[in-house]
């Protein structure tokens, strides 16, 4: 026998009521599950430690200034600007064979007197020419850098010394001029001098080397 309409209505109402009671729970459960899946699919926000940038390499400090550069001339070649310049010229002329026709490899140093800054040794033009006319001392040291000087004949060495004296006397006409030549081993191997005390007559000695 079919049920009454009242019983059917009550059953329907009970079903709807149960749905509305369960629906929020289902909704919350579905949201919770959806949140878990979203968080699982999202990349981690943990920062990866970056490689530290290395500190820049410090540039090497500049080399200490050469004292010769501070003076404006090669202090190994002379005791003032003009002296150093003339020593360098003499080295070049000697290498070219300008004296005695034989080339020698040498190093030289020229010391002039006077040579203070106010004397004109660092001057140029006419002022330098005036200074050179009143230089009273010019001492040249020569170092042979190979054995060619030692092996050269006495005549060749004498002619070279004569040529160097003549050259220096032409620049410093009032100076007492002296020249000393040393071998590659450091032995004295030739001297020459000329000056007012010698009456302009050069004195040259090349008889022995060491």
C-alpha cells in the first residue's frame, strides 16, 4: 500500500535538512583539501643563499719613485743635469766609434764643479753655455762593459783618451779634467788629465791595466 502524502513530505523535509546540515561541513572539507593541493603545487618560498661576491682584488701599489727621476736627471751618470747629459753623449759617441775609430761598450759618470742648483748646471741655452765656460773641475769615470778595451792596443786606448779629453776641454775650457777607465773586472786601465796646472798639455797613461 502506498504511503501517505504527509509521510512523503516529512521524509523530503528531513533529507533537505540533513543536506543543509552536512553541506557546510563538506564545503569546509573541500576547501581544506583544495588548500593542501595548492600549497603542495606552489614552489617553496625559501630563498636560496646566493654565492657571495668576492672582494675586488687590490691593485698593486705603484713602485717607489726612482730618486733619479725626482731630480730630473740620471744621478748615476752625473752629479747635475749637464754632467749626466754629457756622460750619456760620451757613452753614445764611444759606442759609435767616434773616438779613435774603435767602438767600446761602456758606462760613464761625469762629476762637475761647481754643480749646485744655482750655478747653472741645470740651465739651458745661453745660461748653460755661460756655466760651462766657468766649470773648474770635470772628472769622468769610465767602466768598460766587455773585454774590448783590455784587448785594444795601447795606441788605440791612448787615442781614445786623447779624443775624450779634447771633447771635454771643448765644452769646459777652464776646467781641470780627469779621466779614469776601469776594466770589466774593476781594474784601473787608463788615465788621462789636462788642465791649467799642466799648461794645457794632456797627461795620458795606458801602460798597464790593473
